[in-house]
C-alpha cells in the first residue's frame, strides 16, 4: 500500500501534490518520474531567483506532509488539513504552467496525461494544453 505525501509550505500556506502532476503520492513512485512534483519542488526552492515560481519557496518552511502524520486536536493531519483549509492554496497548476514552457517537459506531461492521469488531464485542459492524441493532429 504505502504512505502518501504532498509538499506543504507552511510559511506561505501553499502546497503541491503529486496527483496534480499525474503521479501517485508514494515517495518511491513520484521520485522516479521526470516532469513531476520533484522537478516542481526544485524550481520552487531555487535560491537567487525571484519569480512567480522559480525561488518562490526559497527559505520557507517546507514539509512533505504524510497521510499518517502528526494529528492536530481534531484528529487531522497536515496532509488532510491543506485540502480542506481554504487558507491553503494548491499552486500545482501554476507550477505546471511554468514547467510547460519547456517543450521537453511539456511533452513529458502530455505523455503522462495520455496514460489516464485524470487530475493532470484536467489541469492541462484548464491551461489550454492539448494532450489528447486525436486533438494533436487537428
């Protein structure tokens, strides 16, 4: 089965989760694939960059929150809280938009979406990135 994780920036109250990138939340799986959450995290943590994405999280408090992490007084973990706490924002779609500026990364995201990764498919649709094989020929 395994444990699921997402990257949470408690300083800015933002997070990114593997499912947005078409990956599972298991460490063994999301660390092996290019153009995913680990690449996104690297961009967010770049020192010396001051952009909307690159360097955005540099120097902040970042946690890989676990579904089995420490529970608060209500019995919820940070992993669960960021999904239900409206003060936390999932910036995954913004990061994917930035990553897709690279044609190589964009192609990797498209290939992953074509293998039935629903959340990634929806994100690419929202960003206007064509990923369906039948739509690419049109």
